[in-house]
């Protein structure tokens, strides 16, 4: 079911695609599944380009998921578990506070088990710079 927030987030995501080779390589298959004011949930099926030499999610993918939404001032990722190539992860992103030029966000990444949230894979906090559109 669609909502204005979901349509907005999907539109932003579509406009961002093609603007960064690294995000295109790692995140082009991210599917935005829900959005409400201050929160987004997405899913990603892990492919070979998402995993390390052991076939489990690479830490850089978790960090890129936290980082893609803006210019980073500070980013911190805690790796708790793992997921394998072929499995799907669910990403929950929350905007804790959005100011004039800085936003504070948190991210939780879970492995999906039978279509439901399973074990947590990582958490992240992200402080990012945001540019405001000038009002004319």
C-alpha cells in the first residue's frame, strides 16, 4: 500500500540512482518497502557483490546503507551478526532529530527469516549534513 511518504522516499531513491558508482554497485537492488515521517524500512537480497570472502555480508555494505542518505559528519557501525549470500536483510532507518543543517539518524539491520525480522546484523548511528532548499 502506498502513502505520500513512501512515494516521496521512492522518488528520492530513484533520483539518486545513477549518481554514485559505489552506491549503484552496492545498493541498486535496495527495495523501499515502507515509509512514514522520520522512518524508512527497506530490504536487500544479498548477492555476491555484497559479501566478503567467507560469503557473509561485508561490513562496507552495512556502512554504505547507513551513509547513502547524506554527507557524513560522523558514522558509527556496530557489527552484531551476519547474513549470507542469497539471504535478505531488512533495514530500518530512523531520523532521531533533524535540524537546520544537521540530522541524527539510527539504523538497524536484521536478517529476514521466513519473511520476518530475525537476528540483528548491525546497528549504526549517523550524523549527517543536510542542505536546506532556499525559500524564494
